C-alpha cells in the first residue's frame, strides 16, 4: 500500500487511525473493517504456504529459482494486459510455466550447480525479454503492475481470499503428501535416487508449488519483496534449530507474526505494508543470526576454559 492509497483509505473511512498504548483497542479497530479482515486472512494463508514451501526452498538451495519465478510478474502482467485478462491470472500462469521450465532444463542429476544457475538465469532473461515484447505490443499503461511489484492489501475481495485458500490448501496437501521423499531427495539426492526416489520429478513438482506460493505471496508483499516471506522466516528457523519438524513450525510461526505485525502497523501508517513486512522479517533474521553467533562464542569460551580430562589407566 503506497502513500496515495493510504491517504485514500483515510478519506473513505473519515478517520486518521493512530497507534495507542491500548493494544486491545488498536486490534479491535483494525478488525472493525472488512478489508482489513480479508487482508489478515489472506496474509495468514500466504504466511503458512510461503513458510512451508520457503523452508524446502532454503533447504534445497533454490533461492535463485525462487527469485526467477518472482521475475515472471513482468511478462505475466504485461501479457495479461495484452489479451485483456486480470494481471494476477497472467502472473499465476507465467509463474507455473517458469517453474516447469526451470525444473525441466536445470533439474538433471549430471548438471553442476553453476550449470543449473546458468540455465535458471537464461529462463529469467527470456522472461524479461517477453515482458518487454508484450509491453511494446500493448502500447498502454499497465495499471495493475504497481500493485504486483509493491503489493497492496486494500481491496482484497472475498473471492481473492477464497482463491488463496484453495491454492494454499491444495499446495500444502501436495507438499505434505510428498514431504518424506522430498526431504530425503533434498538432503541427499544421489542416495535418494539410488533408493528409487524420483528425484527429478519431485523437483519439478516442488518448483510448480513454489511458483504458486510466489504468485500468491506477491499479492501481499509485491513481487519485489516476495522473499520477505519465502526466505527470511525459513532461514531464521533453520538457523535456530536443525530439527525439521520444529524448524517448520518456527518458520510458519515467524511468518504469521511478520504478516500480522506488518499489516497491523501499515494500517496506522501511510507507508506500504510490504516495507513493514520486509523490515520485520529482516530484523528477526538479523536478531537470530546475532543470537546464533553469541551462543557459538559462549560455547567456545566454555570449551576453552574447561581443563582437559586426563585418561584413567585401569
């Protein structure tokens, strides 16, 4: 939500909302408006879906692929405008196509990490080229592009919340069904393949699910800030603990806190929600890294200060 949009919201409401020391009053004021309830519902769905898929994205070291999928907003929005359909649908279509392309061309077992990165970069360059072509053919102003790039929570309709719910439920259900073999393939692809796990097929399915998560998350944070929910909660949780179950729960919890705080603060501000979502995510990530560093230094000092144990001769 940009400054002009925020001022428009205040004009419609006829009020100038301000934070107070009464937390219960502030929460009740936020929940008084239907558009804020929809925003919080949509944001919560996105936090859960992006958190779970982002956790696997970080584990599989596919953040560059996730970034490339976010670039698909440009050809998606411009292509949708060219044929006269909503920009959001164009973004979903191009994200899924991008996921399939990345999985097909860069998922071979024999490819090195540098080769896979080059192929993903080639998909990204093609997407940008198509976007410029569609803009040139359209010749107009892409009115929905600003919202896709920077995010907004004004005007999220009941239908959009329902669409997000269906996508989130379907994506999470598929991810849960594939979680054990996907975790195995993510940790050690060679051993998993030797045990008969379809590593490449799982990779393609995961990238399609990630594409759906990126497309859905962009509606809240915008595509330029999509990693705020896809990357930082998962990276923070994995830095705290290596236990998969606890790390997944922490990822979702951090994502929900980030979304609720970001949207709540943005309601009382004239600045975009994406800024607060990203800033809070980054602050949590930095705080976790500082805590991990301090803990490792403390353990090192304890090990240095402890006298060596002498062997006991029987």
